[in-house]
C-alpha cells in the first residue's frame, strides 16, 4: 500500500519516514485503509527552512494577497463541503448533518472570511502614531507558525483550516500544519485546497505545508527551533505541557488550549423556579457529541436542599435513558476510562453509568454522572478537577453559599464558568458573591445558559487562566483579537516616512483602518 505524501516546500512528495500509522473509524472501530508517514527530522528540518524563506517573502507582499487567499480558500471549502464532511465523519464519527455540514463547515468558512476582512482592513495591527516624539508602532507577523490541530473539531479547529490557521495567515505568517493522527485524511484534503488557493493567488510555495506525524522528540525539537516564530496547540494537557516546556526554554511563544471542566453553579432560586428545564439543558450540553467539547460542563455545583436532590434524580434518569455517542477514538476512550477511575478513587460516587437504546456500536462509554460533597472536593481538589473528557460530569453538593465559594476558590483556570439564577431577583445577592469569586477563574463568564456554544464573535474570549490555556491574555476564537497571538509589536523610531510600513504612513492605508494618532483612535490621516 502506498504511503500518503507530505507537502513540503511547495511540493507533494514522499516523506522521509520512520514508520507509518492508520486512522480508525470510531463508529466501527475498524482501521481505515490509507497509510500515513511518521516523518523523521529531515522532513521537519526542510519544512522549517522553507517556511523561513516563505516568511521573508510574505513580509514584502501586499496584504491584499492574504485577503484574496483567505477568501479563495473559503470558496474552495464551500465547493467541496459535502465530500470534506463525509471524510471528516468517517474519521471522527461525528454526524455529517447537522454537526459537520450544517454547523462546523459554515463556521470554518466564516472564520476564514472574517480573517480575510481583518487582513485587508488592518485595524488588528493597532497602529499607534506619536507625532511629537516621531515614534510609531504596530503589530506584524512573527514568523512561521506551527499549528497542532485537535481531534474534536476536524474542520473548525483543524491545523489546515481552523481558527489558528486563519489567524496566523492573516498576520502574514506561513503555516506548518501538524495533522491530528485521528483525522489525517481530512487534514490532507484541507491542505490540498489551501495549497491550491495559495498557488493561484501567488503566495510563496511554502506558505502552507503539511506533516502528518513525527516522533515526540522531533516535536519538542521543532517547537524550540529558532526558525519557528510561534506555535498554536489544541489537545491534551500532557502533550501540551511538554511542548510548552520545550518552547519556554528558548523563549518561544506557544498558545495552548489544554484542559477545562467549565464549572456550572446553579443557585437555589433557579432550581426552585425551573429545575427540570435546567436539567434538560445540562443533559443536552453534557452528552452532545459524547461530551467531546472543550467547553463541556464537567462540574456542577449546587447547594443541598430538596430541589437540588430532585435535580440530581432527574439527571440520573435522563443520563440512563439517553443513548451514548461515539467517542473520537480508542485513545479518547482510554483517557476517559483512566480519568473516571481517578475521580472514583478520590471518593466520587457513581450516580449512574448507563445508556439507553440507540447507543453507539463504536468507541463508547456509558453516560456517567458522579457526585461528591464540597467537603470531599476541598480535601482533594486536584484529583476532583481531573478532566474526564467525554460523556461524564461531576455534581458537587455544598452545604451553603460559603462552601460554594470555597470550591470555586480551589479551582484551576477554566475556559468558561456559568451561573444560573432565578428571574425575580431572589438570587441576586448570592450571585454577586459567586460571580466575584468565579470571574477570575474563567475566561468567559456565562449567565443562564450552558457553555457548549462558542460564537465566532469579535468579543469572544475562548481562553482563560492556566491550565485552560497557556496564557490568560489571549483568545483562540474571535477575530481580530486571535491574530495577536501570531504577531510581534514592532516600533519605528525616527524612521523616514518612505521607509515605514503602509499602516504607519501619514495617509490612512485603506481609508477606514483604525489607528491611534496622538492618543486618539481615529480613521483620519495624520495632520
């Protein structure tokens, strides 16, 4: 069987490889026929050198070409959406409709189009002009970016088309795509379309490159290589922290999305007012796509009373009756099984571990609901915050509001934190206290809805304190803010006007770019 080719330096060619791998169909547990290479350092080294050349060429290009590329790539995704979603379904087990074709593909296309607008409009650069001192500054591309894609969003977070890819290109950087081993075929087809678009627009040959897999030591060597400007990684905490350690040793910026249990606090008044409705919302959110969202509600905190007891019983019945979905692969199942054991060994009670009719025949786990007391949680918060990535959640029962706040104070950083409160204002004093503690623990504070949706909005923060991400000041979703991860601040002191980049000229480069001139944000020209 022929081994799939890598894309390096503008050419699809046979890899220098040491071993091969195959992806699985999670719905059937069968290995898929295509065989992919595990590249040696020779491939990585060549890709890095080619990307360095491409970056120098891209620095001299008009931003209009980046805008054209991103729009053309988005158009090619629209033209090939059905086939791409079918392949992604085969490799992920996620349904073609509505998940991939109706939700994730439009989101992916929209991200690329938004990145195109930002690249051409240039306000993301935050150009700052101080006419009195003769100093001007703006953000510009940082260098080649390696994007490590996750397994749970084969399109919208893919290294070959997702938010990190779009943001890195919009900033003017070439991208080295590191495929997720669970979806190599989907990544290959996305990379083919991206390369076609890049060639048609006239981007450098190595603006888009693809490597499927590499040895762990070569991955660590790659992220610490001086030719690389930055790294975007979405995946497991264990792998991400190893990459971060290697990058940190050489001062390389790396932006990680690692682990989040996304606490949901349900106030007593809300449970008394609409407990059944909240239980239904929670069950849908927790079990959707077998719980394999980075914002899956993995921790629910309630105050013990008759309404919270009824809420728990409703959840138990619902979890037991609902079908269990397909997990993304045997590795996800193994990780979920191991982490459920950590929670149980810490003292969590298994309220239910069962699934109803229609459950997946592939890699699957019974819908699992655990519980513990706030006192037990506070005695061992590290173990009880173990992320059981999948169709599982932990309910923490607190005696009072003070215990709820103590549990929140013991939490690590998370992507989201949700508070449900009643609609007549009875919970407001308690809400104020809980929100005060929760606000600093999460990137996005949510009221009265579950956290699984992540809107592609300029105001979105899909980030948070460690270990949700590697840096609390940046977001992986939300253009133009997400572009700044792959940019550096460049200052020009007493530089002659003809030598300045166009965004810092006296004349506004587009007529509508926002710039700060002498302390005022404006779209006007200097003077």
